[in-house]
């Protein structure tokens, strides 16, 4: 009976006796079920890796079609998501260090590595590699967020300020133009600049990233603060009864709903007041965004995805559906628009 799930291992070994000894040693272990595929050269290893997935590679450094550590680099480039344990007949610390520097997770000398050492090395290599991949992913995500913040800052500090300066200059020109047609063209240009500034502010608001690990109340408060420049007013935020154990998938979607809701208000509503409410009601997380703006046009208040009047609203409904929830949009209690996004608290389990 195994104590953990089985591991698929690719053994690249041209020596028949060494291959049999390694396969027998791994197969005899009762704690881990090893599924071993053995090949005798690098070309066959690449073919196996192209058609199957493995948890670990055991690599002999002396192969007929590859000599030394170049095999480590080649396989590391080919399958970066699979850890490599190097096997060699030489007990050479310098070679071991270089193997690790080139991408191997571990280095074993055949003459000194017993069954327990090999199994331990495989298990640790898999665990370390998973940790390395998670760290690399987190680092890439952090760099992406930093780039987004830098772009948002540059847009605000340079592009918007330049547009403001250009608009002010054109207003001075418009005041001095006596020809009606020419003045109309200048005024249209000024209006175009105003639209561009509003759209840039919306883009900047979208670029700002609220960390997903923050408590929901703080994350939504930060979103509301970031939206002040785009909305022209400070939204009222009311978050109550939200458990600290809220699944991260629900918290992430709720943050996006508030982000899209505020962006929609800024883009379409021409509102002077906005309220964001988050609460737990009858086992559901409830997110409500209300504004006092112009409301939905005509009969466009949607009851299903077909009736939604913008991609932002469609996104909200799709996000609710992905968590077995519901989405509604309609008139606010005193005019304007009210959106309601509701998902069960168990949806993220």
C-alpha cells in the first residue's frame, strides 16, 4: 500500500546492468509507486518526452549521443517543468555543482547511492522543483503588477498632463477665433481631448492592481479610493459580515465585480454618487453597486445575457455563472442603476 500517489520516472541509462539495478531498486519500494520508462539514449528520451509526461528524469551523463552536462541543458530547455536528477559513475563535487547550476535538481554517484538515497533524491527533486516553479510564477506576476503600476503612473504623469496642456492651449485659441466654422473645429478638438482624458483615466484605473491577498473590505476600499479621479466623487463603501475564510476564488471575483461596476459608472452613468455594498445574505456573498446617474437607456435593462448593454455587464453575469451565482441589473431606488451580483459562499470550495 502506497502512502502517496505514484511518480512517473524517465530513466535515461545506456548501461543495461545499471538500468536493471535502478529499476529493480525503485520497484521494490513500498512507500512510493514508481512508473518507470527506460530509454538508452538522448534521442529516445526526447521522443518519450514529446509523447508522455513525467514527474522526474533520472539522467546518466555518459550516453552514446551526448556526453557530459550538455544533456542537462538540452533536457532542461526541452521540458522546463520536469525536474532532473543526474546519475554518474564519478563522485565529483565540482561536476555536481555545475550540474545543479545548469538546471539539475540533484546529483548522485552510482557507486555510493543506495535505494533509499535515490528515492529520497527523486522525491525531494519533485518537491523542490514545484516550489521553484511556484516562486517563479509569483515573481513573474509581481513583475507584471509592477509594470502595470509603472505604465499607469507614466500615463497619468505625462500623457494626461500633456493632453491637459494642449486642451488649455486650444481653449485660448478658440477664444481668439472669429470665424464660426474654424471655432467649431477647435471646439470639437477640445471635446476630443476631454474624451481621451476620460478614457485614459478609465484605463489607468483598470491598470492599478489591488493585491488579491488583501482582506475583501480593504481591497474594495482601495479600489474605491483609486476610482475617485475617474468618477469625480468618492464612492461610499459598506462591507459587513464577510468571513475571513472567504475562498480566494470568490474574493478575487468580487474584487473584479466592484472594479467593473465602478468602471461602468464612470463610463456611462454621469453620476454624482455611488455606493458599493458587500454582505453575506442567506449563504451567499452579495455585491451591490448603486449610482444616481442617468440609468439604463430605454428598455435595455437586461434580464439575461442577450439584453446586456455592455461588455462590462456581460462579464459580471459570466463571472456569477462561473460560481453558480446570479446577476441582476436594473433601476436604483432613487434613479440611476443598481447592479446585484450574488454567489454561494460554497462555490469556491
